[in-house]
C-alpha cells in the first residue's frame, strides 16, 4: 500500500512546483560581482594611457606647422575607489611616480614627481577611451598653443601622434566603383564628338564606312566655255525691287507740360 501512494505523492509535488501564471520569477544575480568602482559610478582608469596627439583650437592653422611637444605614457597600475597610482614613463626614457584621483564626473587629476620636491600636475577629463588634458606642467608653457589640448588613449601598442584642428573632419571617401557604375549607366550618344561645338556627330553604317574607305573614281574635267552673248533685241528681265518696309506711324508732337508755378525771372535792368 505504501508503494501505491508514492506516485501520487510525486505527482502532487510536481504540480506544486510549477509556477502559476501570476507569479514572476526573479533572475539570479551574475556570478561575477561588479567592482566597487562600478557600483560607485567611477570611471575605470587602470592600464596604460599613451599620448595620441594634439587637438588645436578652431581656426589655428598656424599650429599645424608649429613644433608641438610629445608626452609620455600614463601607466596607471592601481585604482582603489577614486585613488590612482602608477608611473609616468617619460618620452625618451625614465619614469616618475604618479599619484592622483578620479571623480564621478570623469575629471582626473594626477601629480608626477620627476625629482624629490619637483611635482608636475596634469588635469583633464575622460571621454570614453580618451583622456583630454586641459592643463599640465609636464610640458613647456611656451609650447602650449592657446586653446589646444593633448590627448591620451588607452592602448598597449605604440601610437603615431596626430595634430589636427578641432572641428575639422577629413573629407569623405569617394566611392570610385559606384561613380564608375553610375557613369556607365548613363546613355551615351553614338558617334564622334565635334571638337568645335562638343555635339555628337552621327556615324554612318558599316556599308557607308566601306564605301568611304574606297577612293573616289577620277572624273574628267571639261574646259570652261565662254558665256554666250545675249542679243540686244532679246527682252531683258527687269530686276525685282525689294519690298518696301512699312513706314512707322508719325509721332504726334505735344507741348511739354507746364511747371507747377512760375520760375523766378531776374530783372537785368537794375544791373545796368
């Protein structure tokens, strides 16, 4: 009897485990827990940030020919919440300890100690994978163009620095294949093109072309004959006079309109 009741008990348990229509199942959290920096809304800054180039102010075309300095690498090895630590790899060799912080509004402030008591600061903002530097003492102030800003990009491979003007975009690429297909799809006039007018000259058929290639047969030229004199008794045809052009209608002359008022007449008798 006990074995008979066992299937009924298992069936009732399976019915009890099935979710009802009005029950919402909550998903389990991911096994990999997010970092505390993500939970605090702080940008993740760990990793190498390499100097990418200079962006000049709008209209600063002279800066394209200027000698702009190249910066090194910001090797940020540690990030604890908003605190940053690492090394500044100087361009050309050498390194310096680097310390700083990052805020929730993506503002970054770093200090590199090149020597004891010689601290150089760097302030900028993170936008995506680019750190735009607004001010720094790592370069000579005289080499800093007005309104320019250097850029650092998160990358582990070397980057060729660029120099560009803010707002200037490269020209769009021309689709030569599509342009050639468009030109081929346009119906072209058959025939040669006149060099003087540029209009198309219709060509002849194959039969006419064959005829044109054959040299023309030689013709016998007869000597010119003197004109036959016309006797005086013969009636002469009077030349036709050209048709008279219609005369324009006569223009009716009218007296000029009088002025509104009488002009002042100077008395010449008093001057004598």
